[in-house]
C-alpha cells in the first residue's frame, strides 16, 4: 500500500478523483490511474501535446477566475471594502498564475537556446584576456610581523619607553642632497 501512496501516478489520480467529484461525478480510481498512465507514456514518448493542452486549459481557467473575482470586487467596492480587497487580491493572484502558465507554455513550445560562453569582452578599449590555465602560486613563507616583535618570539612591550630617534631618518639623505641654498621662509622679510 505504501508503494501506491508514494507513486506519483496513483497519488495524482487519487487527487484528481477527489477534487473532480463535484464537477464530474464519482470517478473510479482505477480509471483515473489508467488515464494518467496513458498521459505519462505520451510524455515519455516525446509528445507534449497533452501537457500543452492542459496548460492552455489552466491559463483560460485562471483568466476566468481573474474576471469573476474582479467582477465581485467591483460589486463590493461601495459597501464592503474588506470583501472587495479580498476579491482583488484573489484576482491578482489568478492573473499572475495565468501569466505564469502562459509563460511556461511559451517556454515549452519555444525553449531558449543555451549558450555556454567562456569569455565576454565588454571593454571599450584594449583589454587583456587570459583564457589559459592560471599559474600555480608559489609557496610563500609566512613572515613574522616586525612591528609587534622586537626579538623573534618576544612580544613588544607597549608600556615601556621607546628609543629616541632623529625625526624621519629615511628622508634625511634626501634633505642633504636636495636642500635649498636659501632655507628661510618667503614671508619672513629678511634678505
């Protein structure tokens, strides 16, 4: 029994039987399973005509629901705004589902062509393209952070006194070479 319960054909036929009873009368479960198996065989054979017909029927049914809900919303606009709002929400959902069904039908009839693109060149000017294999990065040695360690392995004591330095020692040679002969300020007024 569990095999039948999880079988897609049997469960689909059972739901069709239950939901269709109000419109179509008492439907036999075995008859529904046989019809559904026939449709599955057609799809497996490559024919999507039954699926296309179902999608067209659903799109028209959803469009009819949209129109009926919109009509009922219009009748309730003056007296009951809550009911009008509910009907309009249902109408918009039905309209959206109808559009989605038509879109699915169009996709089934005219599937999009799929293109696998390796490189898209979008630059307006010169652009370098490296489509080859990427070079393997070499092994890099992890360098200790010289700012936080005075001696390797011993942390820097930030509370201790720092060593005195003479300003920016890295730029001292530049000042000695490119020093102006007259080092006074322009606005001092002395010759």
